[in-house]
C-alpha cells in the first residue's frame, strides 16, 4: 500500500503537470492544480465507502462482519499513509504557491508605487505657482455676476431632467451586462477551467481531463494492482485489491483546503476546484467501483 499510494501521487502529479503546461494558469495556481491532481482523499472517503460496500447484498468480499472489520483496517492504514504523503508532497506544493503569490503581490505593489510617485520631481516653487494660479482663477470666477450662474443652472437643469431616464436605462443595462460579464469571468477563470478539465463533464475541458483523472489514473491503477497480484506481491484478498484500485479514483484531499488557509493563498480557487471535483466524484466512484467489483468477482 505505501508503494501504491506513492504511485498515485507520482502519476497524478505528472497529469497535473501536463494540465498546468497546457492551460498555463497564473504561477501561484500551478502548485494547487498539481496538488489536487496528485493528492486523493485517502482517509475519509474510504472509511465511508468500504464498509458501505461490505454491507451490500451480493458483495464479492465475503462475510459482512469480517469485510467491515478488515475494510476499516485497510481504510485506517490508507489514511495514515495518505497523511504522510499529503503533508510532505502536497504541503510543499501549496507552500511554493504561497511564495509565488507573495512575490507577485510584492511586484504589483512596487509597480503601483512607481506609478503613484511620478510627481516627485515637482519642487515647492512649482506648487506655489500652481497655488497662485488657482487663487487667480477663483478670484476671476468670484467676480462674475450672479446672473451668469443663474443662466448656467437654468441650462443644466433641463438637460439633467431630460437625460435622467436615459441614464437610468443605461445604468440598468450596464448592471445586467456586468452581471453576465462576471459570470463569464468566473467560468473562464483558470481554476474553473482546470477543475472542469480535471474532473467534471460540463465542457470540452471537462471531457479532456476526465481522460486523465477519472479514466487514465483508474486504468493505471488496475494495471498496477493486477500486475502486482500476478507477480505474487499481493495477498489473495479481493477487498485489499479493491482498496488499492479505488485509491486511484478518489477526489482531492480535504487537507489541501486547510493548507491554502494556512498560507493564505488561492482559497477561492481551491473552493472552485473542490466543488467540481467532488460533484463528479459521486458518478466516478460509483462507476469505477462497479468495474472494480466486476473484475474482482
């Protein structure tokens, strides 16, 4: 099992690296995307899924009580090993993302400070001259007769009254356009595209990444487990084979969200990734569990 989990991180990380190279997200999102592709939920889901399958009628894993107790031991061992891999490999990826994010923020702050400080060449003399010019303008405007102000106001008020309705229409149209524009930005954001290409079936990106995360990885898992069983490295327990196979089919580890909060980086993007991956995991886990039990029956 330690070797099997290490292979899930290896091949998942390779697929995540391919996703990053193709989608080219922002630098501070690269580590997060690779981590979500490599790190599966190796504890919580197995503690729920394995006993539930053991209690089903027609299960290929034998007696229910024996299957549940042994399955819990497999899931607990998987959780312990998964925690070691996640808090070393995935932790390093998220921390590197945090470093890149802080460097990007520092670069943006320095660029903004340079733009804001363009007026540093001004001397006190130029400021005094500008102050005198402003006072002269005020004195000239103050010497105008009141009738001119009244005429100006009388010309402005009718224009405002006639254009008030047009402005209200334009503002409502702008709000609607801004609303759809925000939705489009959210859908086309790199984390959303990466999540869709990684785990869901809602668009072309989804279908392509479903070949990597929910088709390529499970097929690799079947090949590895069957090969190890043929070579005599595994016991004959079909439940143990099932646990090893399903480790290649799990959605991202929840601890990644804790890491993003710890380093204060890509929290919103992580939420988007988790939403899509766990939404599709229900379909993926059900389908592949059926395939695994059919192979092991």
